[in-house]
C-alpha cells in the first residue's frame, strides 16, 4: 500500500495544560498508522496569556479567579488533569510547576528551530522542563539552555529570540490563527484546510486518519 502524505500544523501554547496531551495522543495515533501515512508536522504559536508578566502568576490563583472555583474544585480539576497526562505518557508535577508564564519567547525558539528540523525536539524539551521541572519559559537563559540541549547554536538562538524580523514572521502566524477563529488549543490544521480542535483521544485520531486514508484511495 502506498502511503498518503498528510500535513499537520499543531496550534498550541507552551504553557497550555491540554496541548502536550493532545500532541502526545496525535503522535501515538500516527505511530500506529506509520505504514499508511507519511506526516509533515509543524507548530503554530498561540498565547493563552499574552499579557502575562515575566514573573508569571500562580496557576491555582489564576484558575480559581478565572473560573470562579473554590480551592476544592481547583484541586479536583488538577487531580484529573494529572491522571489524564499520565495516561498520555506525561508527568505534570505541581510541586514544581506552580505558575503560568508568558510564552512569547518560547514560541520564538520553536520558530527558530523549524529551519533545522528541530521544532518537535524543542517542543518536547519545553514540555519536560516546564510541566515536570517547573522551569520559567519566559527567561532567556532557560530557553537558550534548551536550545543547546538539542544541538542548536546558542548565539544563533539568542539572535533569533531578539530579532525584529522573527517577531514580524511570528506575528503572521498569530494572525493566521486569528483568521481561523481558533479560541482554544490544542487545534490541528490538516492539509491546509481542515481544523480539528481539542486534546482528543488516541482512538479519535486513529479513526480520523483512517478515514483520510480511505477517502484518499
């Protein structure tokens, strides 16, 4: 059977709790279908909290205020989220991951990594550093350490993080997402035309891509 080519653009935020789950599930589904599908995946930025300060904000305080939750409701939500993440092969450590941070700089690093074919490596490293280790992803040194850890040049990465040209290019990506009326993440643009939203299950994605394989034949 000849493989079909599928282009996937993952719209996500580095600090979004559900984005790594959705990404993990879609990748697990694609792995099961690797004999049928050839995939090109890229990442598009989305900022849940573009006005967040560099110090960040307590996740507990933020969610209780935004959702009008009691602490008990927040802890119940967090417990369920940790379990869902675990099933997706992820570790969310709330003893270390205590704050939401501004993610604009992190998205610049992901953009920089694209021309080296290392976007996924950067996203995976950011996920591990932030969700498991609680690292502040709004600090230049932390981002540059991630760049070095996956084999990117520190000086080039630093220039990219400060580049006005990169800022303008990423702004075009933000505008594209706005034009698609994406209000929550993760979301996935399939083959430039279909938008699939949500941190869906592995089974959902398998069925979705199986249908694409069938209709392409």
